[in-house]
C-alpha cells in the first residue's frame, strides 16, 4: 500500500490534533489525500483547509477522447480563424454564446440552434460558439462551471472538468468550432484540444503567466484591453505571446513540468471598452490600429460588443453590433471579428440557491436573446457582403 501524506492546515500555538483522511482507490494501492494524521507543521499550508487530488489530464482525455471527426472540426476551425486573421478569408469571425455556461443542457440547445444558423451564413461569417467555463471575478462570486459545477459552493473541480469536456465534445459533434477563455493556466491541459479560438481576459492580459500561456496554446489567441480601457497592455501581450517562453506547468500525466513554447503568431487585440466608455467606434478602432502599427504588429482587431462597449445592456449591445456592422460595411478590413454575449433568454438572473433558475438565462453578464442573435448575425453577414462588394 502506497501512502502519500500532504500537509493541509495547522494552527499556530494550538496543539496537534487528529484529522480525517480521505482514501481514494488508485491503481494497485491506496493514496491518502488531505491532512496528515498529526498536523504538526507550523510553517506550510497554514490556511489550506483540505487538499483533493486533481484528475490527471490524460485520464480525463482517455475517458472522453476527441476522436477523428471532432478533431477535423477543431483543426478546420483553427485554420479558418487564422485565414480570417490574415485576411486570406474575407469573412468575419463571430464568437457568440452565453457569457458563461452554467447549464450544459441549455447550452447544448443553444448550440443546436447556432449550428443551423452558422450553416446558413457560412459564406459570410465564420461562427464559433462562445463556451466559457471560467469566470474571472473583480471580488467574489460564482467562478464558473469548472470551479463550481453544482452551483452550490461545493467546488467539485474534477466533476466540473468532466462536465465541461463533455459539453465541448457535444458542441463539436454539431460541427461548430469553439471559442473559450483561458483563466487557470492548468485548465488548458484538459480542454484546449477541443478549442479553435481562445481569449485571455481583461483582468489577466497584463499577467506574465497568461502571456506565456498564450505563447504555447495551439489556436489563435485574442487579448482583451484592460478594464480601464488601456489598449497598449493588449498590444504588449500580443508581442509577448509571439515570443518563445519557458514556464512551470503540468504535463499530460499531471506531473510538474517546465513547458517550452514556440510562440503564437496568431495573437490579436480584442476591444471591449473600459470604465464605462466604448472603444468600438471608428475613433477607438483607429487608435488601436495606431498602437499595433507602432509595435510592428498586424493591424487587426476583434471587437467585443458587450462589456463596456454596451454597458452590459442587451439593448445597447444590439446598438453596438449595428455600429460595428456599419464600419464593416463601410470597408473596415481591419475589423476581423466580433464577440457577442447571447443566450436563449435575454438578460441575467441572480444565482440564489440555484434551484429556481430561468432556463436559458445567464447567471453572469446580461445576454441578448436568441431572436436578437439571429437579427445580429444576419446584419453582420449583410455587412460583410457589402464590404466584399
């Protein structure tokens, strides 16, 4: 029997006490996880209440394999996205879906509708479904399906990873490429093989860890401008992610490893406004392109129609989409993509006890509903045709 003991919590100036251990079957032996029986360590892990074993990436990927057909959807999505960024493909990338997935059933219903609409508009739009599982918080709150899949604070991350990967595979089965934000630097080992476009959020774009992560991810990565509206930070992130890096992470077996990256040439800036002010207007776009030009980077932007570009108001998000479409139709080739926050039902709701939620409505940022989503995408497709003409 193999025993592994990990220190979890010991209070300074308190006597040692007996604590419970969790026994988990693993291979030929047993692994004891949690606190040691005699909590004597007065230096390490003073505020860690418990330690739970994280499933290794290779185990989850083995249980839920990508498979050849889904792999084709992912690879094609990445290639098409790269071509749109390079303007070899004159379509518009549209990343659209819920602010953050909290109900896999509703998200899959949404995906089914989106797959049909994406097929109708594929000559003009490259549609990827926004499937976000990690929610960055300014202070506190629900942190996303991976962190708290049961919406009750139990934080069963292993269950969350399994739910997330299962949903991603189901979306790929519909032929839809996936767009995803990466927040925790370990999470990509579990889901990144399913993702065709990735984003680094406004609160983490300045983080060296996330710039290094972006340099090693296998898909095009967008960096949002900071929450205060600073776009230079995102430009710097694109430059940093294009370079090679070495940083600590985990390998497929879950072992600590040093990851050496080649650099990501498909980085780009995402404009999301800041401090209540939009930057999706021609002046905001022009200012971003000037910064990219000064840095010697490709002059291209994706515009997030939500967040500070619409004050997180679904009605104003539709106005922002229309304004972006007007620029695209006017010949703005540097606008290569648009992000929309959209779900089955308009608006948002508080999580509460998680038992009486409106089906298909966001529990994070407000979204436009399905009917407005159809109108928005059809309008953007018309703008692309006008630009093409």
